[in-house]
């Protein structure tokens, strides 16, 4: 009898006896993510479920990530299968407007240097003794887009999925804080004042409908390993532009995107176990991720300076900073910075074009990276 | 394959591949705009 009572009490106290210091730290990290999401408005749709998932998984003996735990079921169903980021990408595609990009196709090129940070940081991560697959996964933070980072990390370095996802989504929100400094350092006052004129509406509906098809087929043939990412974002965009499946478009950008975002967030949070997360490697990862996005901005601005020279001064180099995938935040930063130096300068639509190019560029860059890896026999 | 070779390959081929892909796509979009020009009536 006493033994039974003792066992009963043990069941109620064993949680406390199995609590590790790393669990407490990670619960604090989870609370920090909740604070950033709720109070500061940093990507709350992702940081709130990630933060909560992080707290849940660090409660000892709950077994939520054990074989039949509900977080394990969600993780296996959506993260291991790579389904969640792809479904979110359908929603993102249906929310994207590539019109400003199509009005001035040469702006498309800014999407390339705007994602060079991916490759540069990949090389740096290798030099810092990360494995090849870890370095590739860390580099994708430079895509400045959640779904590609989640897709690659879940496939190549699942033990880094938590920090990579948190880094990718958090740094997107920090874009307005660090981009202006980089833009100012790399451009002269005269360059910042360049007026690019007004963008006129010159794209036919047929072109807008064909754009996602063309990008899918050509991009898919060049980089087939990345077709899941490319195909899903372009499917969403095609549905939007064709105009005949508005129910599916609305479902993609609302119900599907919202449900999957919740499940993705909580599943990613579930990977943030203290013993795996709290390492020097994770700290380095956060530093490398931040560097990737800074390099994206720098490369974008430098390339835009080259375009300025080649076009005889028609391109304002500030729009190069919008060549990253932080859509549309980066475009707004460029508009604001441009107006600081020339109140008559309306760079927003040009920057939106560059930003849309960055969106496509990030998917193409990750697709190219996966295809090169496949060609080399690494995956 | 050693890390040095892997890193250089990824940087060179990756950056070049991304740039060329976007260049090709940009040219195709320009061609599409010429093939299917914007018409005021169509958009009305």
C-alpha cells in the first residue's frame, strides 16, 4: 500500500527530478521567441508556435517527441516528408505579384547577387569545421526565406532545423535595422539620389499567366533537384494569375497557409531540445546566418552599382539591397532610404521588382545548390 | 572530396548557375513581353 502511494507521488515529482538545466534555458529561449513574436511583432505567425513548441519539448518525461508523441507525428508527417514548407510555398506564390519584375526584366538579375550570401557563407561554414551538409543548410539562411531553409535543413541537417528556422525568420524582421547601414557604406550620396522615374504598366495578362509556367519549366530543367520548391511557389502564382480558381487561391493563401504555418512552427519548435540546441555550433550558426544576409545585401548593392555604370547612370544602386527575398520589407527600406536623399525619388516599384526577383532568385539559388550537390554525388 | 574543393565548386558553380538561370529567365520574359504585348482594351 505504502509502496503504491510512494510510486504515485513519484509519478508527480519525477518531472522535477528529471529537469536538466538545458531544459530550463530552452524554456527561457521559447519565452524569448514568444516575447519577440507577441510584443515586438517579429514574424509572430512563426515565432509564436515555434516558441511554444520549444517550451513543450523541453518539459521532461512528457514524451511529445517520443515515438507516439503528437509532436513526433506532426514532425514525421510534415517535416521529414518536406511537405509543410512546400505547402506554405503554394500560399506564398498565390500572394506574390511579379508584375513589377516583369515590367523591367533586367531587374531580374539583381535576384542573383542578392542570394550570393548563401554560397559565400556555405564556404565559410566549411572553413569553420561544419560538415558539408551542415554548411549547405546554414547557407540557406541567406535565402532570407523560411520554406527553402526548412526544406533543405529538414533534408540535409535535421539536427540544425530548429536554429536555422529561427535564424531565417528572425533575421528577415531585422532587415530594416541593418540594411540601411550597408547601403550607406557602399554607395555615394550622388548615387543614392538617382531618380529612376516611374514604372509604367506594360505587362499583358498573358505574360503574367505564362511567367510561372516558364519559370517552372526552364528553372526545373536547369535545376531539377529544386523543382519541388520552384514548382509549388509557381503553382500558387499561376492560380492567382489565371483568375479561374479563386477558391483555391484563397484557400492557399488563407486556410492552407495558416494551418500549415501553425503545424510547421510547432514541429520546428519541437526540435529545439536543450541538449541539441545549446552548443557553440548553434551560436556560430546564428552568426553565420546574419553574415549571409549582410553579404546578400552587400553583393546586391555592388551589382546594382555595376548596373548603374552599364546603363549610363539610370539605375539607383540602392535597389540592389532589395534583391534579397525579404518581400516586401526590403523594398520599403529602399524606398525610405531613397527618399531621405531625394524626396522626389519614388523607388518603391523598382525595388518591388528587385524584391520579386530576389524571391525567385532565392528559390533558383537553392534549386541550383541542390542540383549541384546531386551532380557531385553528395546527396 | 575534400572541403576546399567542395567549397570552391559550390561557390563558383552555384553563383554562376544562379546568375545564368536568372539571365535566361529574364531574356525569356523579355521575349514573352514582345510576343504578347500589353493592350489597353485587353486589360479593360
